C-alpha cells in the first residue's frame, strides 16, 4: 500500500473494521513442522454489514511454487507504483545479477538516481 493512501478517509474507515487474529489451528500447523518445508497458511473471514459471512478456510501455498517469472511479474507490478518503467527495468536487471554486485554503492547509486531526496 502506498504511503499517501494512509490518509484516505475511506481506507482509514476500513482499517477500523479489520481485526487480525492468530488462528490457533494455523499456529499449530507451524508449531508441528519438524523442519522448514516452505508452506504458508492463511485464512480470511469476512462479515458484511448485512450479516452475510464468507470464510476461505485454511489456504496453503507452498513458497517454492513461485517461479522466477511469477516473482518478477509481481515485483514489476508492485514497483511500478513508485518507479518509472526504466527504473523498474534497471532494478530488475540488478536484482537478477545481484550475486555479481561487488560494491553496495551500486545499489545506493540506483536509489540516488531514481529516488532523489
């Protein structure tokens, strides 16, 4: 979520109606894991003003189901909210070649160039 949206009255009103709780069943799933197996669990319940309720049940997603194409697509979509297309392209190139970055100033120069101030 972009920072400027935090002052949006409609969004603030929505925040007041959201409750985040620890689901004991999901917590037990994590506690029972013998080793990190890259599973992620979540559940969402929505109650509308008219009383209708919707429940996703526990949803499992394996973290290793994200391939490089999916990750890059999601990164580009999210980064495009705060960076121009050329900047997103340059950052993606740098990230994919990050093992070859020998000086952290390469990264800081990127941010100085595209996010001045």
